[in-house]
């Protein structure tokens, strides 16, 4: 039995496995999937517990309940995702499902669901000189500042259009943002080929309505979530604009700023 205990954004996680070969992959996931946003701690009560066990097939358990069974690669992929979601739901900060970059000391965030091109758009901003904060979560503190969550970029199109490849931002010439920064712009966007550039500016209230469905802890902590969002959006430009190709859209946004 191998185990490791970590703390990330105030959340304690115990991770154990019956398989020696899984432990190195767990350590890799902590680097690629959490972007260094954790520290190793002694085993503690509380928090939540992942365990990998099984006989004929490997199984992933969360707090003693089997949640997935399959091949090693499949189990690790589910663990990678569930680890981040578990931290996002329990953290002492508010996690918005969004891409996030830094530009001249302010954050640009673009909320969106999975498979909607957040990572591709994040990568294009980074190639143009923006600092990388995350391609999955914009992490807000009580002051409304965005903190880095620099997991490896999950880029498609390297192997095929569906398979995600974990890619360090440095490999595309980017750098990771280090400091918490205020939000300068929120982009409410989704892909539509051939769309023209005609951005609509939203009020703070309209922006909150667009963002709240992408905010992880809203159903559990609605009052706290709205308080964080209101603080974070104070003074930010909120733009709704469908986008064509990610590279051209990123250029137009930075030209506007």
C-alpha cells in the first residue's frame, strides 16, 4: 500500500493505492493536473480520500464508495478529473470553470463548459504574450483576485481532435502568472464559424447571470459565491461575442484592450 496526503486551497486529500505502478502516475497527476498548487502533509482525518484497488479490474474509490472501474489509464483519467472537481467544490476560494490569462496586470477570463474550446483560446492568448493562469478554473479569493491554477494545458489536435494531451505552457513559449490579479475583462463567448466582430457590452448583473452557471460551488454556497463574484466583477469589462478561429479572436481582444 502506498499513500500520499496533500492540501490544496485549504482542502485536505488522502490518496492511496494498492499498486506500486500507480504511485508514480499519481505523483505525475499532482504536477500536471494541479499545476503545483498543493503541498504534501501528514495523514489527517477529514478532507476526502481516494483509493485505487481492485482485482480483475482496477477500481477508483472515493470515501470508501466505488465510483469507477476499468483499465489503469481510464481509472487514472477519472481520478485526475475527480481530484480537481473535489478540490474546487470544497476550497476556501471560488472556482469558476473558465480559461484565465493575465494581460498587463489584469486577468481575462472566459467561462465555458468542457469541450467548448477554452484550452485552445487560452493557448492563443499565451502565444500572444499573455501570462498563463489556467485553462480550466479561474480561482477567486474574497477580494475578487484571480489566483494561478496552472495545470498543464489540455490540448486537442496533437494526436487527434478528441484526445487531450497534457502540455506544459512553456512548450508553446508561454509563462505562468505568479501573482493574484484583478479581473479586467470577462469574455462570454463560444465558437461560431464565420461570425463578424460585433461585441456586446454587458452590465455587472448580466455578467453574473452568464457566469453563475459555470461557478463550481454555487449550489452549495450561493450567498458566498455571489459575494465573491460581485467583488471580482467590480470595474471589469464584460463582453459577449461569439468567436471564429481562436487565434484571430485572441488578437482582436488584445487589440481592444
